[in-house]
C-alpha cells in the first residue's frame, strides 16, 4: 500500500499533467491539499482573498498559458462565490480546473452548517463534473479532469483544442472541469498518482463542409467571416486576412473576445458593435455568415419588439470544424494562393490633453501601450466606443475581453495572466462598478509582486445601465431609479482602496496626469493602480 | 386591460404583502423593476455594490424585522454571487425573497453571454422557486413568494413561523424563496397587483409528543434542551429557564445562532463549543436531547477517525412541534408552575488595559455595549472563546451569528439589521479574512447613513484554518502551506479600505485605544470602523 494520501496523489498528478499553479481560497476540507503543497514545490499556491479572484485568475491563466491552473474552492458556498468568473471562463472556452473540497463522506449526511448541493452548482457552469469516491480515485480522476479542461466544451462544437505543446499557443479552446473531493478521499492513505491523460484531438472540418465554404468564398456572394477562439491568433488572422483580401469577405469578431491578438504587425478585424442595431448595419447585405470558432451573433439582452438574433434574414450560416487554424490556412491556400496578409502598421494616437473622457483615456493608453502587452479589458462603456480604435495601431498585444458579461472579471484575470506570462506587461482597464466586485485581487497582485498596471475608469455610475434603462423602454422619473444606478454619494476613493491592499496608487483627472502616471507605472515593476476620474 | 406592466404589479404586490425594502444590484433585465421604484416610494431601494451584500443585508433585515426584504439579483451570475449569504440565510431560517431577473423569454434560446441555469442555482439554496410565465403571473407569484418566505422551510421541520403581526417578533423561522422574472414578464402590460397570501400557520406539537416530553422532563433523567429560532427569544428563554430550574434540565444553544436574545434581564443559555470534543463534554451523561427549534448537534467538519454526530450515544432525541414558544410555555406551566425565571444580572467586565488579545477586545465590547444593541458576530476564532462570557452581563442585546459558516456575512448583515431597526445601535464584529469577502457593504453603510460600528478583528491570518490544519491531521512543514493561511505580506490596512468607501475609520492596538475609539463611534451617528490589531 502506498504511503501517499489522496491529496498528495492529487497534487502530484496535477503537476505531472502540467498544472503548476493553484489559485486558492481553501477551508478546512482542503487542508490536506494545502499541506501537500509543502512537499511539491512544482505546484505554486497563490492565495486569493475571495473565490471570485481565484476563478478569475484561473481564467486569465488559462487564456494566456493555454493550459489549466487549478482553482481550489471550499464547499458549496466557496464554489458559488467563484461561479460568476467560472461563467466568464466557460464563455471564453478557457481551460480551468475547479477543485472543490467537500465534507468527509460520512459527514455529508449530518446536515452540518456548510452542507449544500455542490454537484448542482458545479454542473451549472462546468462541462465536466466528477466526485471522487476515495483516495484511490483521486489520481485517475485528477488526470481525467485536466484532460477535460483541454477538451472541446459542450458549448463550443466548432472550437479548436490547439496544440498543447506549443509554447505560445494562442486562442483558448478549453472548458471548465470541476472535481469534487471529499475530505476523507484527501486524507486516506494508499493513493497513487496517475499518468496524464491525452487531451482530445480537435476534429478537422468535414470534406463536404470544406468544399461548401470554399465554394461560398469563391462565389462572390457577400460573405462575413466571424473569428473567435484560435481564429483570433496571429496565424488565424493571417489566413483570414488573405481570404478576405482575395474574396471580399468581411472579417468580424465578438465585441469582447476571450483573447484577440491585434495591433501593429497583425492583420486587423472589426469587432461587432455592442448595440444590436449597429451589428445589423455591420452585416447588411451579407448572404453567408461563416463561423470560425465563433457563436452566431446575438444581442446581449432582449429588448421589447426586437429580435436578439443578429444573423441577417435569409443569410446562410456555415460552421467550420474544430481545427480552425488548419481550416483557415487550407482555405487561404485555395482561394488566396498568391495573396499576402496585410498587417496593421504602427500608428499610435497623438497624446491627448485636457479632461479625461472616454476618448482621451483610451488615446493615452494607445499612445503608451508597451510592446507585447496583455490588456485585460473590463472598461465596458468607458471603452467600448473608443478603445479598439485608439489601440489598433499600438504595438502588438493581446486583448482579453469580458466574455460572459459577469462583471468583476478584470482584476482577477490580470492576476492569472501575469502569473502565466511574467515576462509581459499586463494592463488592466477596469470600470468602477466592476472593480468593486473582486477588489481583493489587488492584494494578491501585491503579495505576488505582479507586474500589473490597473487603470480604474471611474465614471461614478453603472453607466451601461443608464443606457440600458432607456433602451429597454423603462419609463423613469429619476429619483429612486437614478439612485440605483449612481455610484457617487459617497464617491469611491480607489487610491485609498488600493493602498489598503498594498498596491501603490495615484489619481488622474486629466490626460496629462494619466500619461505621467501610466508612464511611471509601466516603467516600475510590480503592481500599480491609477484611478482615472472621467469627466 | 390594466395599464400596469408586470414590474409595477410585482412591486405593488410586494408592498401590499409587507415587503418595504429591496437590496439590489440590478442589471439590464431588472431595469423595469428599478423604474417602478420611482412610482412606489413605499419600497425603499438600497443599492449594494455586490450581490453578496444584497443577500446578506436581506438576511439581516429578515432576522430583525421578522418579515422579508427583497434581494434583487441579475441573472445567474448575480444570483451565484449572492448564494453564499443566501446559504447563511437558509441556515438561519430567515425570511428572504430573492428576485432574479432573467432574459426575455424569446432571448433565452440564443445562448447570449449571460445565459446560465438560474433555476438550478436557485434550487440549491431556496425552499421555494418559481419562474413567472408572464406579466399576468407576476402579482400572484409575488404574493405566493412572500408567503413562502414566512413558511417553515424544508430544512426546519420543527421551527415556528411566529406571529407575523407582532411588532417585535423575535426568533426567525422563515426560508429563502426565489422568484425568477423574465424581462418580458416585467415589461409587458396588462398586469394586476395581487392580494397578500396568508403565511402558513405553524403546527402545534402533537398531544403524544407533548406528553412524552413532559414525562421526560419530570422523570429526573438527565436531559438537555437545545434552543434555537424562536426559542432564543425572551419569551422562549423565560419558559425554558423555568423548565430548567424546575427539572435540572440543562439549556444549550448553537455556537452561532441566527438571533439570540441575551444579556442583563434575560435568562442565560450555554452555547455549544465549536470543537466537537468539548460538546461531548457539555452533553456528558445526557439521556434525553430535546430539540426546541434546533437541529441535532454536529461538528462543523468531519475529522479522521471521529464521528461528527454529537448526540450522546444511547440518548433519545425528542423534537418539539413548530410552535415552539407556545410549546415551551405549556411545558413550563406543567413542570414549573411556581418557578420564576432568573434573568442574568447587569455585570460588565472591568475595562481591560494593554495589548489587544482575544480576551481584551471582547472585554472592551462587554464594557461598552449599549442598551438593546444588535451585535452581528463574525469574529470567529477571535471571539469564540471570549465574546460570550464578556458580554453575558452586558445590557440586553441581540446576537446574530454566522449560521451557515459561509464567511462574508457580517458586514452585509449589519446593513440589513440597521435598516430593519434604525432606532437600535448595530455593532459588527468582523474577522479580517471574512471582512474581505463583502467589503463593499461599507459603501452602502455610508450611503444610507446607517448607525453601524464595525470592529475588524485583524489577526492577519485565517486563524481558524491554522487550528483546523492540525485538527484534521494534515502534516505540514511550513513554507507553502503556511503562506496559504497567512494574511500578512502585505498587511491589509482597513482604515484605508473603509475610508475609500466613505466610512470614517480608526485603528487600535491597545485596549485603551479600542475603548476610546469605540466610545466615540457609539456616541456619533452614522457608520464607523475600528481596526483592532490583535497581538
């Protein structure tokens, strides 16, 4: 009989399977997992002060590393706290492994204070859920769980699982897997680590479907190619750009993709507008909508008297196979054999002056964005009309978007991205209301000395809701309703909040101040926060 | 056809049913509800910057008002963010009404970014879940939902639903009900408010069971009466104390009850210890365990080689009916006709001096606790061995405990308690690690000018986990595991954090400083925070 307990076998299996980071907010049921970290330095434990930070960080890590980190969560309430950012990870097709400790098996019948339905919570957000029955199971279950995170999720029939060995694998195409670990499975002896399980290989596009798409592209009929996942990697964009230039096909991507390689040297693609009526304009006259790793375009919300489906009436929809980069490359070889992609040129905006507005703050970022930055974008209304243009000619960077619209993603995402890619600068663009959801991420940034510059876009309101209130046709007379969307009275002081968590912070009310503070923050390692007060 | 839309009918029905406060973090799907607040000033909208604040506040309101507030939540991720504190509310048998907006019905099929399984999340934590089908349904569904919050929950076969009309109803005995409201049900016209639905009447104890319990009490065999819910009201405690004095029955309550009336003028009861082995000592030789609104005692967690069930081997368990105060009063009339209850006398601890320890901070609180305070206790390890004794002879107060062990309850609970009882001082005793879960509650305290004094017990660690790590037998060598339980490096500065949210704050490192700051805070209306750094 092995002298390893289940928790040791679990952690060793994770390490053998390529999981090297665990973002955790553990509790009593996870103490053996925590103790196992002492003997396995290859697993880096990162303490997060709320589960929403742990799951959001695992998402950011998954998007940038192309393989999962673990998020260690405590029973049902701990899992529930992490669900919003697991939801974002699910929508991003990030590989994320949630490990949820449960009570010991014979304790689960006692209706003790923390008893709840972990399985139901896990199923609501995971493509794969398993409950380990014993210490013996933990090794094999852990290996299967890691493979499941790299599989094509149930939500993404056409996504590419990519090349797991590529050091700079781009485009995420995994899913959320949840392993539920009863405490007695962790503490019981006799467990053995398991060998890694190969991840599923993405399916190539079928021959008929390929011929159909190729024929559509050559037909001259108006077509749009919607890129997401691996199609938004440099390789995907180069192939798509060749196709577009050869055939007149227009290229689009979601408003907020999981990971979008863009900027100087990278072919450009137009994001869908946030408002459905604007997307209708973008897709006007399109007869063929070709989905390359993307979902069909829909509005985020329903509105009275309007359809939320944005596929143009009468247009045919074509879905690519799971192996998107290969498919795009093959298509380009056929329809654009002699056409080269045309990357964006380096063209930063002029440094603006004067008060901070949605335009000027974005231009400051565009003017100063460092080479190969990772931009975690949860600027929402403050950036949706301005950030893409202001950074289109900035040095090449990855933009990570708010995939599931569950707010509170940005600060944790930056934690995970910075740990996955410590050599790259991380910029977090964070709306004020959203920042308040997962603010303790700043403490982890400080503890781990992460090179993250956070800009809080403080417009002192849930600005998107002010717009939506009108768009859904809700008749207001001010007063009570206005108060539910307003974040002033009292004003949040993000400099004080960041300082309280150990992150140096400054405040900017003009473009000049933002420029000065941002340049200084980028020049100094470690986390910094700048509160940009928008006029 | 009525010209009211569904949201107006919903809010009018809530007001007619006695729901006067809505703690909300709304999104697009709830904009018609928000707009309806403009026309119904009888419904107070309270903005919370995270759903965990909204649900925790609704719990605190329910515990102190004895009727529900609404928590307005946005889709599945918003509900998920609020689940941990709904879990605490469920365990407290608080009446809480969660209203969750969903996408418009025809939008739910589109797999839009925020789509998730709201129903599954709601069922995991609610005794009652309904999804309204149309605007017509919203009035009747809202009335049924309010009644459901006042019903006896599925988890509490022996709890008392109490007297809904009593102005100072004590002891909570409701449950969490969740109403899911598609956006089109809110915005469609032709809706009508519904009349209130009577809450279910609690069942009286059966005649046979009553005779059995009475016989047990008169038998002279060693018995323990475990009080919870309404049994911990003054009326329940007076009856129980008479029974105890007449029969030698010992009185106990949970370690952290939902609401416990105690202090000078109130008969005392002994809380169960946190550690199971200590509860075994408390219940030694008990032959009869009589549960008055209480669950059977169990440990919070399982430990290797030990049972988590704490009912003494061989003891018989007797459960009272749902109408607990009536049952206790009838029993007292039979077994203790001539016995008067003996309330605790006023006996504050001497004001301590020197460094702040788990003992001295609690004594400062005991020395200064104002008359009729509401104490929200999430001090956990910092108070579990010291707070009950230090406040046993303080002026009468209500102590609200961490019922479900999902941390992050205290600050929001204080918000709800203060809104339910604006005339009473609220003291929130909050552990550092737990405070970080729902810190934005401070902003709502500031915005609503609530008279809450928060003391952060800052021991710079997850102290309970350090103890549990050892108790579960996890072998550690320090290093990595210690780092996962330590909240220093960097130290959290709660003065800065509170200031950043508009709450005036001070820091104390000695009993003298805590005494000075606490006295000043209690003498000044509005929210205050004191960071007590424990040595």
